[in-house]
C-alpha cells in the first residue's frame, strides 16, 4: 500500500496531539513526505532507510549518525505483513522511545482505517458505474456487472431529499448512511446518486420488504439527520434489461409524489399511481396551459392555501363542519374562502365537476 502525502500529513497531525515531539513520516523509499517541521519534507532519512531494510526500530543517538536524521527513533510501519514506511519521533532517544509502541499501533490503525474507506469507496464507485450502465446506457457492458440472477424479483427505487442532492459532501454522507442502513440485510441492494436522484436497486425482495426498508430509512434520516426524503418505486421486474424502463416508472412515481406534495406521503409505488399515470404522458406545455387557465388569478400564497383547503375538503368528503375543524377555522370562514375561490377561478368547489377541475389544477400547481 502506497501512503499518500495527504494521508501521511493527517497521521502526523493527529499524532502530534498525543505527544509534544516533532514527528516525521517516511515513505517506502525513506523520503520524508510529512513532518511537523516542513523544512524536512523531501529529504531522504537514512535511519528510515535502515528501518525499512531491517523492519526494526532504529535509534538515532546523535545527529548525522544517519543521513538527514536527527536524534530520536524511527519506527517501521507494517500493513498486511509488509513494511510500507516509517514514522520518526525527534528528541532524546530515552525520552521518545517510550512512545514508540503506541505511535506504531496508532499509525497502523489509522492506515487500516484509510484502507477500509478506500475499499468501500471503490465498491461505491463500482455500484455507480453499474447502475449508470444498466439504467442509462443502451448497450449493457458486463465489465461493470455484478452477479445477478435474472429470475429473482427486483425493484428500483428513486429518491429525492431536502436538502437537495447537489453537494458532494452531503451526497457522500447520504451514501454512507444508506450503506449502513442496508448492510447485513438478507436481500441485495445497489445504490448511488445520479442526476440529483438517490437510486437503489433491490434484488431478491418483495414489495413489503422494500416498503419497510424505505420507511425505516426515511424515518431515520428525518430523526437523526433532519433530512426529508421522498421515494418512488417501480413495479417488480426480473431481467436486468428491464432496468431502464423500471427506472422511468420509479422516477415518474417520485415526480408525481413531489408534485402532489402530500404532507404525510413519503413513498409511492408506480402501481399505486392513479392520475399520475395519465399526466406523465401529457406534454408539459399542455399542463402549464391548464394550470394557467384555472389558477392564473391566484397568488403563490393563495395557491398554497387553497391546495391545503381542497385537500382537507376532499378528505372530509365535502363536509364544511369537519373540514373547518381540521383547518382550525370557523365554518363561516371556510364558506367565505370557498366562495372567494369560485370568484377567482370561475369554478365552484361544491359541485363535483368543478371540484375535479380544481383538484387537478392544484395537484399540478
């Protein structure tokens, strides 16, 4: 394992908080690549070269005993039974040698941690290439494939978060959270972030397992991270070649879910879509024209207010009394608002035909 200058600098910085002596990190060639004394970076440390050759601690009892070495101790660092460099502590040998064992162990722990992170990141990058390939590429390349059974049940999930998935550090935190949430599961899952969408491909699952898993992720993100996430899912499929079409289903479900903006809705499956199936095939210009025709005289604030009113009004099957209680307003106030809506739009929410028109306009608004 080659130690980067960045990793070496981080190790030296962390260890400096433990001891007050100067520290140097030397690579496999004995070159100082990180130091609490920047003037020494780039020098070949003769004591380090000897320590790498023998895989033993080298005490430097006087300056210039070894080329570019100062009094102190050089400790070989091992990874997977191989010497990968040394770390040196500058100072009187009797004083610094008592720190040798703990500095060696902590350095090796930090390197192992970095290696684990690198392995995990390679796996995450592999999944991203894999999902991008089978969903967005016309020609599937087996080079990026995982071992998948085309006879098992699969579901694709498409997620959108608030805050949005458009910051690299935020995205990384989300992926790490998903990784922990899906580890040690009986099913297989592949996940990535593409085009500001969180994509999860579930394998060897059923709808109930997916729903429970997504609800668990949604609840934990909200309670632990204060992140709101919406999920749209596809219908079940088996063959990988169907992934592109099933992603469209999941994305359509998500888009409709975001559009209807139901307060309690955080999950929608494609097979549970109703009006959304119809509107996904209508040109956006036609949808905009319809919305403008109905809602043109309303402000953004009024659209938001009446959208909620009609939602409550619909849930309570047109009952003024029940709806006013739900909205915490007097029933006369609700009557007034419904009359005002009719004046602004020309549609009466109390009549079934007009209510349908208004409901659609606010769903799309």
